[in-house]
C-alpha cells in the first residue's frame, strides 16, 4: 500500500513538473511575440489554450482584392456620319439583286435625311448634259455607284442605270436583254452605253434541242451569238459601246470562267468598233490571284471586296469606275457638240476661226520641263497652234511640185535655181586658159602653138641610153 502511494505521488510530481515546463515555454513564446493592441479575442491562441482549452480564436476577416473593371463609356449620342460620297443616282426598273452592305452615310441617316442630302449636295446638271447609261447585273450596279461619284460634280455629264442584278445572257427566260435593251436606249437616249454582265452566266443554256454545257463548243457559239446581238443593237442606234470585263472572284473555278468570258466580250465589242475595258489587273495581286484588299484610287491600301469574295465595297466601286472613266472621257471628248441655233442678229457678229494648216507651221510652242500637265496629250507638239482649212499647199506638196519650201538662202530645203555666171562665152572660140597675156594679141599673131608630142616610154629610154653613150665617147682620152 505504501509503495502504491509512493508511486502515485511520483506521478503527480512528474505531472506538475511537465506542466511547469510547458507554462515556462508558453511564457517564453509570449514574451518573444510582438506586443499587440488588439483585443484578446483577436490574438492567436496560446499553447496552454490549445492543450487544455479556454479562449476562443477569432477568425481574421479575409481581405478580398477586387480588380477594377474599366469599361469604355458609350457615347450618349451618335456622331453624324460624314458622307463618303454624294447621293447615289436614281435607278429605274431594278429587280432584286444580291444584297450589298449599306454605306456608312446611309446607316446613320433616315430615308428622309437621305432625300435631304440628295437635294442639298447633288450638283444640278445642265440641260445639255451628256448621259452615260450603265446596264447589266449587280456588278454593273456597283460600277454605276462609282461613276456617279466621279461625275457628281460635273454638270455636263449625268449617269443613269438600268440594272437587273440576277440577269445575264444565259437565262433569257428570266430577263431577255436583246429584247429589252433597244427600248431602253430609245427611252434614255444616252451619249454612251456601258455594259457589264456575265457574273451569273456560269450555267448551262437551255435550248429547244437540249441543254448546252458551259464552255462547250456549242455553248460558246450560242453565247457569242447573244453577245453579238447586244453589240449590234447598240451599233444600229449609233451609240458608242463600252463593254467592261469581269473581275476575279474568290473561287478559283469562277475566276477561270471569267477569264474565258472576258475574251468573248472583247471580241464582241471590238467587232462593232466598241471599246473593251479590262479591269482584271486592278483586283489581283502580282501573281494574278484574287485579293480582298489592294491599292485604291488614292494609292492607299483599302478593302476592295466584301467577305463573300464576289461583291464590291465602296472602294471597289470607285476603282472599277476609275478604269471605265478613261474610256468614257475618250468617247465624250470625240462626240459632236449639240447644235446651236443662231438668230439673224447674231450671225453678223459671229467670228469664224482663221484659216490655217498645221503642216505650214514654222514654229511650235515650247513645252516647259516642269509642266504638270504631262498626262499624255493626244495631239502633237504645236498641233493646236493653227486650226481650220486652207488651200495653201504644205511644204510636202511644194517639194513634190519642184518648188522650194522656204526660199531661204543657205537652207537645206532651198532647191531654187540661183542666177550664176555663165561658164562659156557666147562669141568667139572657147577660152583655153586665163592669165596675164592679152588673148587678142595672141590671136592676131601666130596664135597658140600646141606643145610638142611627147615620146613613148620605150623611145624615151632608148634616147636616154644614146645620150649616155655619146657623152662617154666625147669624154674618153684620145688613143
């Protein structure tokens, strides 16, 4: 019993010693920790509290760092969009065509505001303005937009269009261009007709005898016939024809067919003395492949085609019109001016241009080396110095007739016969020689003796030998 009590007392002493050591350790840790002014519930738990309980540890509030989201403030009111070009020309009888993205100026305006822009910004046309008529499919519609932007500020040129976006020369059952084009020309009376069609013609031709496959021999013959009908209709109405070729497309097979069709269009247009405008190079890269973007009319890199790879953007419209405008300018410049009726009072005051002939011009106007108008004039240098008609022969005509061209002494083209001293005296014998002698005294005396006849070369050699022998005999000493 005594032993058991001694054992229990030892366990109590060991336990007290262990607790004392733990308390000392806790005091040491607490002393080393930094002082805190926080409340007891906010301090961390001690070792004793962790072993025997007591005290509660307050969970510190977690700090949440929130990222600041920066959002762009939307404008309260939309800015008025600036019109990239003037109002479009009004088109007549245009059925549905492939949809084309609206221009920025149209998206930001209502139909009422569009009409107001058309009335305020469109330049009024002159009563004698020449009309450019554009006909064809949806690409011709884009071409009409570009031409209208070019000629909008020109009061002497107006642009009209008759467009059927889904039409072509294959499906004449849908829209028959040979039957409809003649009445359109008679109604519009254009100064020049611009034709652009063919993007919808990659399909068979239905004939009464059967179906013709695209680009087959029979299909090509029939298609050329329909091109010829269009060209003859324009020619018979004495209207200049400008046929615009197809551009490249996104799909390689489609572009290949357009190259084939462009060759047929070129032959048909030139057959009736029309012009063919090739725009292919403006919509391909250096390797001849289709491109969405390229240089615009201003030289900057712009998007020319929409995402479908078929239709044109506004910049593409302008680039097509840039190629065609050159051909139109040639036609309008060479066309006759409208007749002007003059009253009897105005006729006496009318001054006609002086008669002249460019072949008779003796001088030409000099051209400055820094002349900014070196744009390829169609007349020769000095060709505009004289005008009209004259009966005065040209230098070529005078030269053929044997007359001098200028009668300028010493000039290379002066072929006139000048008065010269005669080489033969008309009276008496011919003059043999001239000198200081008096010819009359010579004739009165014995006259002129002719010189002795000269021996031949053989006789001269023999005579020379004889003279040498004779001299040798005379000089020899006597025997």
